[in-house]
């Protein structure tokens, strides 16, 4: 089996060289470029399996480049950011990146994140018969094979992480799942202790499902414990 191809996009030449070496030592095939423009051109010739995308790039920055990568390449993206303000913007805009990591970071942590994101992408690409079937909770329907969610028959467009989070809650309706439990089930055990990603995705999931984030009735917060999915309406 060919090694996964990782495309690193960062304008720091020292980081590009060292990280590309780390990736190759970990068994990946690594490509490294300094700009989003170069990355898009390279990806058209040699499609990566995952992109590590710096936000503060010259020319087209990472935030603007993500949509182009999604439409042209369609592979998972991990944002790399050096400033907290950038991270807040990524989370606030909910652009659809699979993950983020802040500089400076441990190479071991980054490699663990890469493994998790690649495993998640592989699961999503698996044949429909290998996936769990239909889940019905009140007026909410989750078709795992078709990767489709509807509320009272209305289709709801979700990112892969939002879909996985909703699916985890829907498999145990009415039962409270802790934040760490959700992190382990949806993101991977290495994310336990990073609750912010769950809070953000719960917020966007509520909005997309028509659940008032200020007074939620479908995805309910149990303070100090976690979240639970309650049936609403009729199937």
C-alpha cells in the first residue's frame, strides 16, 4: 500500500524542511510549498491525501485558500496557526477544516492528529454496506449510508465532524455523553482534554438543526456532565 501523501503549505522555509523530514521519517510521502497558489498547482498534478495549511500565508491566505482546496481537491485539511486571533477566526467561521494545531507544536502531537484525520477520511470513503444504517429520533433522520440528515423531511447539510457528532449522540438518545466521551468517539482519544472543539461544533450543529443555541431543546446541555439528544416532533 502506497504511503499517504501529505502536502505542507507554509511560508517558513525552516519549518517546511524539518516537518517534511519528520513526515517522511514517520512513513508518509511529503511535499512542501510556500504558498497556496503553489499548493493548488501541485495538488492538481499530484493529489495529496491530507493538507497541512498555514493560515498566515503570503498572497492567498489559508482562510481564503481552504474553499479552493475543498472544491478543487476535496481532501481533509488541518489548519496550522501561530496566533490565537487566527484560531478564533477559524472556529468562528466554521469553514470546514478537519482540525487545527497551534504553533509551536510537538511533532508527536501533529502526527497523532494526522493519523486520526486520515482514519476518519478512510471511514467516510468506506462502502455504504460497512456503515450503520438509518437512525430515527423524533423528526430527525440520519442515513449513515447516504451521509444524509433530515429534520421533518428537510435536508440538513453538515460537515463530516458535525455529522459524526450528531451520529454519536443519536446512537444513545436521551443519554448524556460527556465532552471527553464525544471527543474520543468523534475526534479520537488524543483530543481528550480539548473541549473547545466540541463546544464549537455543538453550537453550529444546533443552528443547522433549527435548535435555538440560547434555549436548546434538541441537543440539551447537562451542566457539568455533557450533552444529550432529545426527540423533537414526530417521525
